[in-house]
C-alpha cells in the first residue's frame, strides 16, 4: 500500500516497519497528506514517535519528497493502510503478551538450556516444546539423533560412510 500511496518513502527510512513510520502513516496515510501537513505538526509526530531520531531536517526531506511524489491519491487505500497499521500494532501487543507468558513459564521451569550461549527464551521454548521430556532419551547421542544432528554410520562390505546433518556424506574405503 505504501508503494501506491508514497512509493519514495522506502528510500527515506531504514525500514517501513518501525514505530515512527507507523505513527507517521497512521496520521498521514499517503504522500498527499504528508505534502499538505503543517511542518511543525508533522515534525512533532516524527520526532515524538522516533524518540528524537527524526528531527526537523528529516521531516522537511520527507515532506518535500512527498510533494514531488508519483503517488496515487486513493482515499480507500489510505484508509486500508491506516487499518492495517492498527492491526499490526494490535498483533505486536499480542505477541509481546504471549512472549511474556512464555518467559514466565520458562523462568518457572528453570531449564539449563538457557545457559547455552545463543539460546534465548524464544529459542529455548521452541526446543523444549519440540523435545518434550529430556528424560525420554538415555543419552545425549540419542537426543542429537532425534534432532537430526548426530552422524549416522552406514557400512557395507567395502565402504564405511558417515552421513552428517544436511546430507553431507564422507566415505572411507576399507
């Protein structure tokens, strides 16, 4: 929708998916609305939503670009954009709520998996959900095999081959 309403915007910001862009497009859902905006108000929306990262100079650049835009002024698309941004914000809140509950559950379980460097609450929860009860496995090798991370050995008369994860095969002739 942004590509229809203000196609140049994507080149002016690092990503369209950030709070300051959502705030700007919620209030000014298209190049025409941005071009017609009072600079003081437009700058305030940008500055407040970006926590000061977007200043007056950035507001001027965005507004001047909007004035030269090849946009399509489509009120229905503007309304759809505003509605989509509201839905994204609502889903973001739900995701935060779910992640908070997951964190509380993981904290209560206190699994040692979180001590592994690079394993966060999200990844730890996914691993725990997939593996289930670790006591089902007699050894770490069986757990690795379950996860597809343990090499398997295939032998036939003359060839002993080891298949590593992701289908890499090494063979040694006897």
